[in-house]
């Protein structure tokens, strides 16, 4: 009976294992190729659909401008103006200037190059940002049609397409002579070319726009001959809104994706040669079959070395990490020999020791400090403020002004509910501002001369912030700025975020202000430990922000441009957003 050695048995076992591996690899390779093609098609369709939605959003935004301008008071006022001469009087010139300024501001609010035109049927004049002249009503009537109109024009030695959209007020009017106002928005195809160029730079092959019977909008580095040849093989009227198909050209197979724009009726087309995509898979096949023979010779030695030199030490480290995960900071890994894993074991032991020390001596201490600061701030319920509010309620009740009593009670309950029941470490900026508004409403009922404006972009309202850090700044403005000056009464609260992710909130007033020497003294106290001469509110805000966000966060004080006092806090926000300089949210009180 033939007896085989252990080495022979392992080699035979490996050969037997490699046979199904090769078979399975061949089968899985086919499945992988199909999957890659499928996922590529899905990814390409999703990317094109997303890009198309971005373009549609920009176009819909432009078309909404006309609806906004139609209802503008300055534009609506033209419906009752009739001219007896060709020359505008001074009042009309000023009114036209206001409309031109609004048109210019609206045009500059978008990254797209566009132009707005206002037509006044009563005056038979068209107003643009830089001109105001007469127009032919008959020509205008022929131009106005529903939806986006497209016209091919010659500009700068190249053919372009001009897109235009008209909005008539009132919407139901049929005779343009009876219309009050007409607003037109225009943009040319260079805006679409800019977006196609940017889309192509992200890895797309050669995207372009096409509308049957109208024309093609290419990107600026388009292979026009190849794209034109591709168009001859596509039947667009029969295609779906989102479509995929394969096309053979010049011996190569192309994956072609199209997405229809519901806003303009143009197709976004992109194509990718499948031979380029599948080339790495073919190369990997060759490498695999070459590697099978090499692995047959090296597998036994590699298996033995891996087990002895890697598997055993890795298991030891895994057990250590599992115990560490369960909270056992006393775990230590015993290493054997002098190799890479012994070095890792030593570093693991050192790391666990440092974590244990940090957890026991530093982290818990900081948590206790943070909790103490928060509890201290929540306990600072000003009795004088509390008595004034109840005195106001008593006075209003005696006078029979129950609306004022209800309003004060409602805002006072919101104020103290927020301060006494605040257990979360972070709240949204909207929650914090709701609390600040409740406080300001209370103060406004006590001092009617108080007015305020809150300028915070809507996209910042969901940003996290430690609770009770803005109200002390507002309270400081009311008590030390406005109450001491009979002519003061305005508070502005603003927030912004720079491209580097630094958040900044500013509270300023038009009160008495502060001298330069007093300002320098206050800045010095904010950086020192709190004593009986330090202002608790500002110092507490500064300390809490630095404990939460580190030394890059701080509270700064300065004189306000309104003549009063300004206090601002800034910190590095870890949840950044894509900023749009043209969208701002405002709340005025």
C-alpha cells in the first residue's frame, strides 16, 4: 500500500482544491463581467439622472424669477401708467431705475448667465438692466408661447441656442394688450456647455444634449464626428425618459445612456466603450491563470508560515481587542519571539495603558467640569428678571389686558422650561434661537422700544450647538446696553459659516457701548479663572465653548458698528454644508 507524506498530501489536496477554484473562477468571471456591465449602466444612468436634475433645478429656478418679479410692487405699479409722449418724466425715470436695479440683482443671483426683460403693455416699453425702449406688440405676441422657447442664434462665430420663458400677468389673460405685465427670462446654451464641461471632467466620456428637430449642444471638447455618427443609430421618439442601450460602431460596442429633461424636452446623451471597461477584467484573467501554477508550488510553505507566524499572533491580538471592547482595560497581550507581531503587541499594551489612564484621570474629569458648568448656568435664574415678569403680569391683569398676560405667561414658561429641563449636550441652532426669541419677546413686552433682527441662513438652523450660549449674549445686550440708554433699543443677531467650516454667531446692539480701556479689561478677564469681579454670563459661554470645541473656539467682544457693544462666538463646525451665497434666511422682529 502506497503511503504518502504529509507534504504530498497537502500538495494533492491543494491540486484537488484548485480544480473547482478554476472552474468557479471561470463561472464567476462571467457573472462578474455581467455584473460590472449592469452596475456600470446603473451608475451611469443614476449619474446622468442626477446631473439632469441639477440642470432642471437651475432652469426651474430661472423660470421662477418671472413669477416673483410679476408680483413685485414696482412692476405692478406700471399697469396704471399711460404715456402721452415718448419721453419719461423724472418720476417714471426713477421708477424705471428701481426696476432695472431689481432685474440686475436677480440676474446676478445665479451662476448662470441670463437676462431679464420687463414689458409694460400700458406704456409699450421694454425694460432691461441697461435699457428702456419701445417694442412692437405684434412681434411680442408672436414670440410668446407656453413653456421654454428655443431659437438658434449666431454668436462669436459659433452657433448657439437661446432659451426664453415668458410670464404674463394676469395668467388667464388671452389678449396681450389687456395684460398688466410681461416678464421674460433668457439664457443661452453656453450655460449648458459649462455644465457639460464640468460633468465631463468628473470622468464622463463625451456628454451632449440633443433635441430631435432642433439641434445638438456639444461640450467644448466634443468628438463631434463620433457623436454625429452615434445619433444616426438612435431612435429618440421611441426612447424612454431614462434609457440605456448598446450600439456597435467601428467594431467597438458602446454603452449609450440617455435622460430626457422634462423642463426643456432635450435629451442628455453619454456613451462609454465597453471594451475599455472590460479590459482590466481580461488582464486579470491572464494573471489569475498564471498565478495558479505559482500558487501550487508555494501554497504549502505559505500555509505553514502563515499559520505559525501570523495566525497565532493575530488570534492573540483579536482576543485582546475583544476584551478591550468589553471594557476590560487591564488586558495585556503576551508576545513570543522578536518579530513584527511582538512589536504590535508591545504597542497594543502601551495603547491600552494610555487609554486606561486617559479614561480614569482626564476624560472623566472633563465631563464633570462640563456638567458643572452647564448646571451652574442653568441655576442662574435671575430673581430680578423673574420678579419683573410677574410684576408685568400683575399690572396687565389689573388693567384687564389678558392678551398681554397670556403672551407673557406663554413666553415665560417657554423660557424656564428650556433653562430648567435642558439635559442634552447639544441642541439645534433653531431650538436655541426659539429660546432666544422667547426671551426677546419678554423683554419687548417690558420695554416696547426694543426691536431685533435675526439674520441666520436657513441651512444653518439644523447645525448643533451647546445649549444656553446665545441667550447670555442677548441678555448682556439688553441689561448693559439698552436698559442704560433711553435712545437705544435695537439688537441684531447674525450667523454665518466660512468655507473652512468655522461657524460664527454675532450679537450686537446700539446701546451705550464700551470704552477701549474697559474693552481691553473685559477681554483679559475672559481668559482668566472666574472671580467675584468677572461677568458670569460671558465668561461661562467662553469656557463652555472652549471645553466643547477646543482652543480654536472662543468668545470675542468689540464695539458695534451701530455704536453699541458686540459679542461673538466662533467654533469649528464638524458638520459642514455646501454653501450657496445667494440663499439667506431672515427673521425680523
